C-alpha cells in the first residue's frame, strides 16, 4: 500500500507545483508550507481511505451513503470532470517533456503532437494493460526516487541551501504563506478522489491508514520539494524563468528528468483514465455500463483535450475548481460517517436500499451543504479573494454546517472529530471512539434497517 501511494504521487504535476512558490515566498517558507499542507491534507485523504478499507467501496460509491443514490450522481459527474482535467494537464506536461528532448536532439518541435501521442498510449494502456501498470508502478516509484535523488544532489552541489534561501521575495507574485499552504492542501483534496479506490483492497484499515498516510506524505513532500529546489536553482541563473514548465527544468537537469516525467505520466494517467471509465460504468443504478465503449469515448475526449494547452496557464484555477467541487463532498462524507456511528453499510450499493435512499434517492441536506460550500469557494476565490486561501475555510464550514443540520453534534465536538475519527479507529482506538460517539449522541442514530440486516 505504501509503495502504491508513493508511486501515485511521484508525478510531474506534483513536482511542477513546487515551482509555483518562489519568488512569491522564501525558500524556507515554501518548504514549511509544503510539509504542513501535506500533513494536514493527508488527514482528509486517510480518513476517506480508511472508510474505503472498512467497507471495500470505492470513493464515489461512498458518496451514496451521504448524498443518496441519485444525489451521488452529482459528485460522480464532477469526479469525471476533475479526472478528465488531470488527464489533460498531465498529457500536456508529458508532451512538453518529450518535445524538449526531441527538439534538443533533432530541432523538430511540436508539443501538441507529442501530448496527443502520449495520451493515445495512455488510453490504450487503460483499456488493455491497466493491471500491468498497477503491478509495476511501485517499481517505477523506486526508479523515479533514484533519479530525483540525483537531481537533488546536482542542485545542492551547484547552489547550497543558503544560496537557495537568498532569493529575494517578489511581492508582485502576490503569493502569501497562507496561500502557499492552501495550494498544497488543495493538492491533497485533488488526490482524495482516488483515495478509497486504492485503499479498499488493503488488508486492514490500519494498513490503509499507515500506507496511504505515509506514502502520500513522503511522495508529495519529496516531489514538491524537488520542484521547489530545482526551480530555485534555475532562478539563480535566470530570474525570468517560467514556472510550471517542464522544458525549464529539463534544460537545466537533462534527459533523466524528462524520462521521469514521461514515465510518471504514463503510469498515473493510465490509472486516471481507468478511474474515469470505472466511475461512469458504475454510476448506473440498474446495471453497470460496458467498460470498453465507455473507456473509448472518455479516451477520445481526453486525447482531444490534450491539445488545450491554455489550461496549463490556469493550473491554480484548476485546483481551485477541484476545491469548489470536492472540499464540501469530503467534509460531508467524513462527518456523515461519524454521525452514523462509523458505519457505512454495504446496502449503499443496492438501489432503494434503506441506508441511502432518503427521499427520492437524494439527501437534500447533503446537497444543500455542497451548494453552500461550492458557492463559498467561488465567492472567496473570485468575488472577495481570501487572504488565507479557500480550501481549509470551506472544508471547515461544510463540515460544521452538515453537523449542525444533522442536529445532534455541537460545533466544537464536530470540529474535533470529523477528520481524526476514521484514522484513530484504524489505529486501534475503537473503545475510546465508541465512548466518544456515545457522548456525542451518535450511537442512537444507527439505522435500524441496517442493524436488522446485520450489515456492517
């Protein structure tokens, strides 16, 4: 489990996110933001992953417990949109990396062509060879770690930590420490859409918590810190260097970095396209849709979208969009799990099952919280820009609002447990948490229908 998560996030987008911090904030501030944002964001990712490990359900199936069978189509739809956007971004970055190599060797340059070719390979792998990719991905992670270690050494040999830290902060970039932290936290939210998909096959919830938590934290800190360090190295020689551009780093560190970028996209994007197709095939309440036709249609859209290079200039806006869509969703999932006594029952998979039908298949309170959270995210991003970022405030607002609408939990209690509850349970604190649940008046809210069925 640890190696799977390690491999999943040693990807070009995470690395290049590290190039967005300097010269907006200092090198030390950026490192601090990366570590804190990753650790706190991992709590959300681990919480959802533990629920997946306990139930055996993928992330989008878990949304049925809180949103209802039909209400869950809302996050499922946005999940496909988000994963499609990720596939486009990563294909473009792979195309730029390949183009930098080919251009240096032959003089021929066509980033769009290489992006399309890379995505065509990804779609073929997603349909024919995704299981093989899943098996070799951990080994690819070890290779990428070795290359990244070499780049760290090269960067620090050329410029010591003191030189990297000496780069002056440029106020014109308009990046504060709080916004840097929010950017890192939002990255964790973007990965949480796949959290339970990966951890649901873990041997135990404890293994899921430790593997996903340690693997995600290590891979994110390593990849983002490498992007930060490599770009700081470039800035010392060229103050006008362009961030979030693979060619900038490939020119400085050569073909090994381009190979790492290409392999990371092939591995991760294959699972992204496969995840999109899986979400759509299982979205039907009657019977799953056929996988291959769905994968071909989504694959065609992903190939066409790989030509939209303007998206790269709006990457932070893309992360904000993910936040608007999914921060309220995961807040609701985690709080709902606590309010139901830490039980998400398997009848969420059954159409009109007692646990997740609500009224007409839609849980109105959950959808209302999502609407408020998404609207708040938009307001704090575009109307009244928040000086402390958007992701954390919207997450807290959504969690507390859902707890209040449930009418059983005090604000302070909800804030204390809505994230840590699943993770603490996975680490073996069941007795303590059962007592806490009774204190919060949670135990009495278990569904009688689920108890009667004996489904845990």
